[in-house]
C-alpha cells in the first residue's frame, strides 16, 4: 500500500536515522517519490542520528551541550 507523502518522508527519515538501506530501497520502490527527495529524507535521518550520538557522547563525558530551546 502506498503511503501519503508526509508519512513516506517520515518513514524515509526514520530509515536514515537507523541506517536501514533495505527499508529505504523498499520505501522508494513501493511509493511514487523522486529519488532526489527520497535521498534527502534519508540523509536528514542520518544527520539526526549523528547529532543525537554527539549529544549522548557529550553527556557521557560531562561536556556542556548547548541546544536551541535548551532541550538536551
């Protein structure tokens, strides 16, 4: 079943944050979306995962983390 665009982009972003290439490929091939948009959502997810990893590393080492809105 094809997903609506917002749900598809969210799923692609989630696949990126988990590094799930197989989910990316399945979502891309089962839904009508451009490869450019699909890759951008996947890359955004990877960037989110990396940012969260950096924040967790800072917390573990006691380094002060500055975030927008103070939500770290």
